[in-house]
């Protein structure tokens, strides 16, 4: 069995990618969004963390969290979020034909990929690069023509705060889009 190594920095800031099983496009459905939001609020109550950014796409999500001082257990938080979501909305999204022996042995539904990807944010430049990635990701995947068009991201909040201009990364206003896959 592989030995997956996770970052263990207490109070660290981390970028995450979490993907649906077989890339099902279910996360932006109204019931999924509401359920996920409520489960995150519930999880944060018992296991606090600060959300710095979160983008929701149909089949995956990216976010940046900061954990409390003395705490490095983001895996527990993701486990709770994914399990609660699967339990609450699982019957609506579960696919019996996708259940295999491994899913049965791990008591998994057909909602999420088993693992998630994390990256510890190392410095301010790394943080800015991952924030840009979060905001540009819906355009990269063809879900929006412009960053400001995607409703399930914090981009408009950051525009109000003066961090980004409304036309950030538009092809007419930014000639450096090669970094973001154009």
C-alpha cells in the first residue's frame, strides 16, 4: 500500500483540490451547493479553520485554508466534510453500477474520489499564485469565458476589496494569460 505523505505544519495555510468520483458534474447543483455549505459551517464549528478562498466547479473544487495554531489535521476535516456530504445527499448522487469491491471494502459511495491533493503554501508569492489559480480555474476548464462570469468563486469579494480589478485575466486586459493555460 502506498505511503502518502501529508504536510503536518500546525497552523499552516494549505491549497486543496477535491474531485468527484468519475468527475461527476454534481457540485454546482443547487442541492449540492447548499448541502456542502451547511456541512462546511457545521464542520468548522467543531474543527475550526479559516477559509481564504474557495471555488466550486461542477466536478471539483479548490480552496485555501489556514488551520488554527497547534493543529495540522486537515485530513480529519476533509474526511468529515466528504462523509457528511455523502450521507446527506448520497442517495441522490449514488450510482449502484459504479460500486466495486474496493468501494465496498472502504465503505465508500460513488460521490468522491478517495483522496484529495494538498499543497502547503510556502510564502506570499506562492499564496498569490494559488489565489490566481483558484480564480482562473473556471475559465481554464471552459465553465466561463471570463473570471468575473463564474458565480461559485470568491472573485467578486476580492474585487470589492480592491485585490483584483473586475477585468482581471481578460484577454483584452491581460497579456500574461499563458501562465493560466491560454
